């Protein structure tokens, strides 16, 4: 149950900056997700917390103690890797007991700790097996067990589910969340999977190009992204972006693109007026565009016509890809929606839910 603080942490490899001035405050018992695309610096950040990478500058504190020059062993952290890192010549029991033996823990205590950990992870029946005989899910449980059995103050996870199939990955996400609740231990979890981030994280730190783009809870990340990158990274299918200009006319502020001219909802006008005659980017998530017969908006001129390009039935929902003039976009519908390819459909843009970004900085305006 340790507190972890990163203070302007930077990591350089020769002339390449992998992590740039990252600051984080991770509370005891918190589950923080570090998420971002490959090469964004999230794993390097995790490895610096573990002590496996030296900092180029900045400080890391664990329970108010600076650990920059403290060895990984002395930090009392446990790291679970993507490739499981099990000893192939040892049984599951021996894998779980190895770190305890190295610390010269009494045999009877080792047996109790291994047994209780195996019971927690439901792997009691495979303690005598070698890793090669185990499924991917079982190997992942053993890797988790090796970390848990040490009773560390901090758990560090480096994309631990990426080698599992989709069904097992979903199951393990739930089990890891339950495990966090039971152990009540500080956890820092690295992933590139937005679903893992949204479903597991109490706080999410979104990284790109070595920097923290936004730190917030999952709902805030989704509904109030800090910039265009964060908005586009979260959501499946991703948010639709439309470039245009804000114009002020007698009937109020409007968003004008090459093909469309929409009125801006009244409650957004005060914030957007300073961007009059400037280029902006409007973001609208697939669930915020609807069929004309499903729901109507008070802003009649936000209705458009679009051609159906692709239909993707997903079982519980249907994704429909449209084109209208120079714009391509995707809409999420319920599974019983009735469209056909090449059909011209009437759609409503729910501009009350729209997001606007500065076209130059790509930071959110509203």
C-alpha cells in the first residue's frame, strides 16, 4: 500500500527522448493505467519505477523516500512481464517458491505462502506441472502468482494480457480487477489497449511522444478529452472528426465545413465565439449521430443526407460507415437497424454532444 510519486522524470537514449518530464502522484491502493500507442514511453516509465532503467533527470519517490539510486530488490516492487518469464525447468510450485527461497524464507512459511497464493488464483491443481504443459491463461496466472507471493508494496504490470486471445483477455481483465480489490495494493498497469484502460483503471494516464497528455478517471477521459489525440485514442469505433470554420451570422454562431453548415447550440456559444472565423475541428462520437426516424434534435439544420458505404453487424450493435460530400464517418446503431449499401440515409448530428478542438494546437476548446 505504497504511495508513488514521479517528479519531472525524463529518460534519454543518446539524442532520443523516450520520456519527457513525466509527473505522477499515485495514491496507496490505487490502480493507475499507463496507456498509449507503441513507443510512447509507458513501458520505459514503468521500468524506471521498478529500477530497471536509470533516470536521466527527475526523481521517483516511494513512500516519501527517493529511490533514484536504490536497487530494484530494495524497492519492494513486483513486476509482471508480457512474456510471463517463467522458469521452464521448474514446476509451478517451484516457480512460485523461487523468490522466497532466495530470501531464505523458512520452508513451512514458503509452503503456506505458495498454497494461499495458488488458492487465490485457482491454480492449486497445477502446482506439479511444468510451464510447457500449461495454457496461456494458466501461465499468466502463475506469473501473477510469482509476483503476489512476495507480498510486495507495489505491483507493476507490463502489458500482461497482450499474448492472450480476446475471450481470455476479457476474463483476465475482470480477475485482475478483483485481485486488486482483494489485495488492496498499489498497482501500475501498462497497456496499449483502450478497453483495458477504460474497464480497469481508477485513474488513466494517457501518454504520447513521451509525455502525459491527460490524467483523469475513465469517464472524464472519454467525455472531456484534453486534446484531439486523447479523443481519437479512446472509443471503438473511434470518434469522427470534421474540419471547418466557426462563423457568426444573424442567427448565431455556426460550424461551416465544405459540405455542411450547422448551428452551434446556445450553451456552447460563449466559449466558442472567440474562435469566430478560425479553423476548428469538430468531434462527434459514433453514438451521437442518429437516424432521422430514431431521434430528432431541436436543431433542424443539423440533419444531413449520406450514402451508406459499409455495414458491419456486430451482434449487439451495427456499425454503419457513411460518406457525405468530402466527409466519411461511422455511426453506431442498435442491432435491428435496417440499412443497405448505397442507400441514401437521413441522419441527425446531435451537436449538443459535439467536441471542438483548436485546429492549430489540437487542444480542446469545449
